[in-house]
């Protein structure tokens, strides 16, 4: 590729002919152009890095600093390969001595960063043949594009489709089970009528008792299917009114009060005065709180403690539920929202999946932090009423 010659190159080519005044003017012009370029680069939403051959960062714009956690004083001394050790292997490049066949190599790669926060980035890197102030010749120019939102949206879409297919299948199976149960119930009612026409005898009484047991079991199965369908059938939230999260919490704790007392679990509730309202479906949010607190209660040993507190910032209202129970193992953490996954002997594994779905439908977020043997903290974040209104106006 032919190298372009700028007006500045022509001036620098006559550097030896400049007097002190022109030289001072040139230095000032160079300083202004440097500040202008840095300002322009700092407004770019992609991260821009310039590395020498050893991987030492010679330049990093504002976005790159944010994505990689770079401090200004580290520029010129920090080696990118030490900052992100896995990058060498991921890009299949060498640490110091580049091979000749890599001189013109262009690299495009998607990466997952975990520091300073979890991010997905698309990296584009091209070789340079420049000489740096350190004396190093050759290096790389690197562009980092934040694709976290794109990746997360795709993952959520796949997860929603998977959950939706499971729900539809489950609802279909439950519906099909209802037909034979109805048939059984009808025949049992006919048997009861026939038994009433029979003369009293020990055999008749024994048969009547057995029919009664069968009817009770059919009714129980019918109720199980009904509750199951209510749980897995996606219901769009009714977002027609405001909700005070404190009121919803008080109602849920009232329902669970007896069970909490029987377990001897202490409840510590810390509420924030004048907590902003949220736009939410009251019943669905109560279902979320009920599932979260019920799980925390069942994971907490007798005489344990549950802490609940509310906070808010300019965008979200947050409810935090923490227990000092058995915690969740690292292996199980990734399965918490998976349909039908449960560690309880009598659990169905749908509760947390439903909680996640309701939170998403409300534009909220759920986060779980847990350490095995220490306890679990669940954070629920709901968009504030005024924030949701601004979002709707923007859209």
C-alpha cells in the first residue's frame, strides 16, 4: 500500500531549514493537532488502541480505557498481553518476537471480557510499520466494538424461544391429561350412583370408600394440572396501574407469616422512605416476591435470618432478599433459571423460570449472588415509573 504524504510531512521534511520562530510555531501546531485528534478519538464509541511490537499500549482512547479498565498513567508502560493474558492464545499471536509471516496479518475476533465488567467485544487488529518514541519498530492498531447488547439480546431471544416451546409442550401435555381425568371422574360418579342403589353391606361400604378415595385423587390431580397451567401459560402483565413495592412485600409476608414463625426464622425488613412507585402487575410481582422469599425461607435453617431491604436510584427501584442458608453450589448457579431444575425433593423446577419471565416482561432484572455454606442474595430491579415514561416518549 502506497504511503500518503500530508502537508505536515512536507513541513517536517524541511525541518532543518526552519528558524526558531517557525520551529516554535510548528511545535504549537503539532500540539493543537494532537489535542484535536485525541478529542475526536475520545468521542468515538469504539475503543481504539495503538500497541508497539511488544504489546505495550502507546495510545488508548476513552472507550478503550473504559472497556479494559486502563488508567491514564499506565499508557506507555502497560502491556496489553499482561492485562489480558488469554488474548495471546485467542488471537494466536506472539508476545515479543513476531514472525515474518505475521507482518501483514489482519485479525478479527469476538471476545468475552470479565474485567472491569463482563462485556462482549468485537476486536479488529491490523499491523503497523511505524517507529515509536521507545525506538520499537512495528506494532498494531486495534479497534474494540462493544457488542454486549447485541449478544445479550440474541441470548435472551434464544432462551425465550426455548422456554416458550417448553411451556407450550407442557401446557399441551397437561391439557391432554385433563381429558382422561374428566372421563374417570364421570365414571366414578356413575359408580357412586349405582352404589347408592345397592343394599347396605360390608362389601358395599368398602367399595364406596375405595370409590371415594379414587375421586379424591382425581380431584387432586385436576387441581395440580390447573395450578400447573396457571404457572406455565405465559400471561402478559397488566401494566395499567402503579404499585408500591412495600405494600406487595407486606402482603406476601402476611401470607408466609405462620410458616416463618414455625421455622423460627427472624425477618429484618429495612425500607427506604418515599420509595418511587413502579408500573407493574400487582399479582405477578407478588408471585415473584412469594417465590423468592419462599426459596430463601426453605434454604434457611431453623432459627436463621432473612434480610429484606429496598433502595432506588435515578432509574431503578430495587428489592434485595438475603438469607444465611446453605447457598447454591457453583455447578447449580448456571441452572437456576433452567426449566424443571430443582434441588428440592418435592419441587417442580418452574418457580425461578417464571420469576425470570415476569421480571423480563416488566422490563426488570434479577441477579443472584450465592456462596455455598454462606447464603444467597437475590436482587430485583424494576424500572421507576418516571423512567418507564421517559423510555416510552423516546421510543
